């Protein structure tokens, strides 16, 4: 058992409620995962709301760069209690043993299985049956939902903007806590992720800083920087095209920190020799970017 806490709801993570969280969402082609971040409930809730909004952007880019999607199918079923004929309430006390398969329970107590193929989904279902032998799984109904295809792409910024920014912020929170096992320095960011207030901590578009370093490669870049006893921020660029500036802490107390994750989305490998990559933004510029949505001197000074 891993001793840890869900950084959203603070519940202790045990074998019975931990879950794989994609640090960069799978809908953006991310593959790095951790079981030490979110409980199964928060993972499911935020996956449904935030990552879904981001998925519209992900589908667009994955298609644009011809990046093979993880071909996954969703199977939803519910099980009925034999004696009472009531819907079975199953505590999420399992973690799938397959790395490419995820089981979660939705708000209607349906078990949702996301698997790369039907055979793997059936293996998972059989495992659940063995765990809950006293229950009736006879009336299993499958709803096969294909991963949305590119023609479904429909970007409605006025609807999704807030959720996309929160999904971006969640990625940064994921990575920072994954690296440091500490969420104290980013408590304001976590408040923002779970709130519905309009105060942006995050903004950006067409900030392809990676172009300068990598010549337009299709990389995801996370760079989290703390300036000793001053402030902390992050730069997150997706597909080498769209960048986001995220203010993590304007009253940071602590040492200099610099965490960097550079991921080649096409070849699904981390780029490890990237020591020359460095961004450097002042607190006032960060605030200006977020407040004025990139209409600021720092943004204009990027001379690519
Ligand atoms: Zn939680």
C-alpha cells in the first residue's frame, strides 16, 4: 500500500481507492501515469468534466500530426443484485491489473471499463465477477462507445475555455506533486482547479517557445520554475504549438526550483538531454499575460 493522499479531496489513498492518473491527459497523447495523485472518484469526476473539454483540442492535434490514438473502447454495464433486484452498489475496491485498462464507477453506479479491445475488457469483467461472486452479473448490458473520431471535432471556446484552462492547470498540479510529493506551494492553484471562479491563473495561445529550441518538433513541454522566496510559475506547451503560462504561487517561500518534462508525442519518448531549454518570465509579465490574455510586452518581445 502506498501512503499518500488525494490532492483534490484529501482522502487517504489505499489499495481500495487509488487510481492511475495521466499526468498529461491521455487525450493529448500523454503516457506518464501515477497512482499517487488522485483517488478513483476525483480521477473519474475530473476526467469527465475537465479532460473531456481538453479532448476536443487533443483530437484535433492527434489527427493533424497523424499520431496513432490508443484505440480504446468504453464498455459500460451495471449489475443487479439478485435478491433485491436493486442496482448493485460496488465499492471501487479494485484496481485493474492491466496497464491499458481502466475501471471506474460513474454517478449511476455503472462500472465503466476502458480497454484497448473487447478481449481485454472481457478479462477485466471476469476478474470483477470473481471479486464479487455473491452478486448477479447475469444481466450485463454493454454499451460500446468508440473513441470519438476526428469529424466529431467541435471546438466551442465560449463553452470550454474555463474547463480547458482548469485541465491545463490540473496537468501542472499533477506534475508538480508527482515530482515533489508536496502540494503546499500550489494550494491556490488547486483551489482554482476545483472552483468555478473566473480569476484566471492560466492563459496562453500560440506560445511555441519550443520552436526556438527544437525547431517545431511535436513535443509537450512542462517547465515549472520557482524563484527563491519570490514566485512560482509554469510553462506548458502542447504539440509544440500552443503554450500556456500558469501562475502557481505569487508569494512563494522556498528555494529555487526547476522541473522539466519534455515529451516527444509522436515517438512516445521523454527527451532527457534538454539542458539548454530555459524560459524566464517576470512576475509582472506573468500577471499581465494572464490578465490581458497575451496582449503584453513580453509576448510581443518573443521574436520567432
Ligand atoms: Zn479525491
